[in-house]
């Protein structure tokens, strides 16, 4: 497939928001959020490593984050609000760890900060390797259908599931398999300290139907003073796709230092 184009809206001189999609995603999925931000606000959404028509340029999450930052660097003002969904949120946390002085705000959506015990890491490595092998060996649409039937996506309607499969079908499965191995939670460091230390405003978004990440959000808020939890009613794991105006409002309020 051709490399996906960046999403770029708004004008220089206005607040800049950088939005990072999740595994299998693409920049255009952020357009409804960008259109719901205040007039003129600049929204940049790049394709993640492994989603840009090339194989991932690193074999671990921190390397992927650094490669992404180097691609972003010339396009960014001195400080930006960084928003990340799922894998994009984990990359955003890695960037908050590496470049805290560049962030005016951090907004995470359904993103895990890192596993904390060896048994969980071992199980996650097995889980992610099994999916990587399915990506490589199965017919691509069958693999995508199975992916979107995981419990975390249980709230998807059949129509929504088929729309996602159609949208994701253009990705190269070998690149996605390599990205899944490189970015696996099994090898990701625990990034909770970065979340606790970041001086910029921080928010965590979860859909009320996403019980796993609602519980994680509450646990993170208990150990990271100042982290605001925003739970969006009526939606599941993918809040920015299901409730873009609500997500845009949270981004706006966090970016200007208000509580979402």
C-alpha cells in the first residue's frame, strides 16, 4: 500500500495537538476529533511506525517512539499536547518519559502504562506472538475479523466490525506482525513513573463500557496525583471513534489546564 498521508488541520500559531492512533489504525481516524477542536487549533496525526508502508524501524517500544519523534520533530512547535490511543498512548507515554519538557499536556485513551510482574509479561509475550503469527499466516481479512472479536471489542456491532476490517485491510500484515512483536507489552518498561513525574496537565480517557481500562484508569489516578480520569458514557474501548466531540472537549480542556 502507499504510505498513509499525515492528517494535518488548523493553522500554525494556534495550539498544536499531536494524535497517535492505535495498532492497525491510521491518521484519518482522528479527523472527526480534529474537526471538533476549536477553530484554528492545529491537529497533526502521523502514521505510526510499521503503519506507514515500511517495516518498523526498531525492535522495542522506546526505539519506535524515538523514531516517531524524529519524524515529527521538524513539524512541531516548542510545546505540544500529545494524545494517544492504545499503542499510540503507550508511545505517547514513552515520549513523555523522554521529552517531558516538550509536552503542554498528555491525554491517554485506553493505553496501558506497562506490566509489573514477570508472569504477566510471559503471558503477554505468548499472546502477542500468537497474534503476530496469525497476521503472517492467515488470510488477512480472517485475521482482522478474529482480532476484532476479542473481548475488548465486544461492544462492536457487526456493521462496525466489518467497517473496521475494510479500513484495516490495506495494511501489510507482515509489517503489523513485526510492529506487534516490537511494541509488545511484554517488553515495554513500566512507564508509570513518567506519568507521575510529568509536570504538564494529564488526563486518561476510558469508555464506560470498557471495564478493564476504566479500572486501570482509577488505579493510575490513585498513584499519579493530578491525573484526571474522564469516563465517556455509552462507548467502549475506542472512544475517539465513537464519541469524537467528547474526546475533543477533553483534549481542549486538558490542554488549557482545566479539569475535563
